[in-house]
C-alpha cells in the first residue's frame, strides 16, 4: 500500500492524511476483491523496517491499526472476512497484540475471503525463523536434515495456510520487492503502477487484473496451458 505519505504531502497535507486515506482505499479494494471472487488478499501494512521512521509516524500508524480494528471488526466479520496477521507481533504493546488476536479469533471461521495483514513482517526475518525452527527440530531428532525439502520448508512459513500469491501489485512506481514475501513470490506475476495507494481505485485494480489475465504463466516451464493438459493426460495412462 505504497505512496500514502507522498500522497498526503503532494496534497499539501500531512503523511498521516495519506495513511488515513489509505485505510478507505483498502476497504474499497477488499470490497472489489470479494466481488471479483478473489479469495485471499495480503497487504503489507507495517514492515520490520518501518520502525526506523520518525517516532511520531510510527505512533500514528500503531494508533491507526488499533482504531481501524475497533471500528471495522464487526463489519468485516459480518462480511464473512477472515483476518490474519502475518509477522512477529511480539514488539507491539500488549493492548494492540490483544486487538490483533481478538480480530483473528472473532473472524476465525469466516471462509469466504481472507485478509492477511502483514504487520512487523519481513521476508528475510521469516526465512531466518524457518531456518531456526528446522535446525531445532534436526538437533532434537524430530526430523533428519535430509528430510528438509520445499514442502517442509513451506509448512513452517507464516503463510503456510495459503497458496503463493498469483499477483503482486506494487503501487507508487517502486520497482522493488522490499522484503515482502520473498519465498512466496517466486512465481507470482508482478504488476507495477505509478498510481499512489490512496488513488488506487476500482478502475486501477481492474487494470492490474486485466494485465494479469494476459500473462502466460509458465512456472519455469515452456507453455503453461499445453504442459498442463499433457500432465493431466499422462496421469490417466
Ligand atoms: C506505505 O506508504 C504505507 C504504510 C507504511 C502504512 C499502510 C497502513 C495502512 C493503510 C493502515 C491499514 C490498517 C489496517 C488495520 C490494515 P508510505 O508511508 O511508505 O508512503 P510513501 O512511500 O509515500 O512514503
């Protein structure tokens, strides 16, 4: 959801105005995602690097998370949206952590749509966490190092309940992954738009989806469609 700060400043307002506007854009994009039949939407709300921003902005963002959850949780639940926080929640205040966990618990059984909110999330940190867990299991004898494969590795990721994203949308024209879902994005299609997040509306979202629909996803192979049919016909023999 990149570009909130710049949008606020460009408008002669503050960065905080941009973050507030970013929340209403997120609400709209959730609505459109549901309408389009998207099942999982994962947003990067606070990175492990965002702590280095000026204290005032960090405080504003943490307060905003709390306020948004308080205000929106019943509506999100009514809309059968499951909320999941992806990241290390331990540095947040106990009050905020409680709000995160409460939001997850209240919406736990909603199965129409999942909103993953990456908070204090960093892709490298996630990979280090997995490495530590697998090392511990190896040392304790629970697993053998040679048993470690992609499937086992994936099952220790914070996103283990979800498929890898099909599409990554990066707003504000930045051409970086910025420590987001480093493992999971291996074969995701990437769409970059110059539009700042506060101006990312339904139309812009459609542009991204239409662009995605024109992609030929090969996952490292040659032709996705014909390979798929070859694989299924082989499996019948
Ligand atoms: C990136 O823009 C945006 C953020 C760091 C915060 C996004 C958070 C929200 C919109 C709140 C969502 C709330 C919940 C509960 C999910 P930026 O500040 O990096 O903008 P810039 O690139 O212009 O500086």
